[in-house]
């Protein structure tokens, strides 16, 4: 799964990504974690979306995306990194008990 590996690489190197979700327009954001949600055994990604299409109209919010609906993932400018300091990020949360990658 190329999307998953690209997201993991972006998390490990603190790089913003561009991606499409559910075949909608492009989104850009900072990936914080990839984890398996215990309740339904699905792989989720926590991303702070910074620009692009948003169905909620909200940017710079911590959002959960289902990896199965993410496509066209690309690491943005290799020379730019993000600082993982979003106030809603709780790395000690139980949701990350089955984490695959985390900032």
C-alpha cells in the first residue's frame, strides 16, 4: 500500500503531504499518526489539514481519515518540515495503543 508507506515516511520526517480523500479535491496537511482503530480494525490517519478541499469548511483542525479512502499521497516540498505542536494532539491517548507511526 503505497499511500500508507508515504504517510509513514512523512510522519518520520515531519513532512507535510498532499492527498485526495474519497476522490474529492486535493487536501494538504501534516500527518501526526497512523494507527489501527480497535473497535473495527481499520487503519486511520490523524492529520492536521492546513489547506485544500474540506467538507467541514475547517482548516488547521485535527482530523481522522480512513486510509482506505486516501489516494494520490505525495510528500510536499522536501525542504519544509512541520513542528508537531498542535494543541489537540495527545500522543499518550489510548487511541494510539496500536500505532504504526507517530510523531
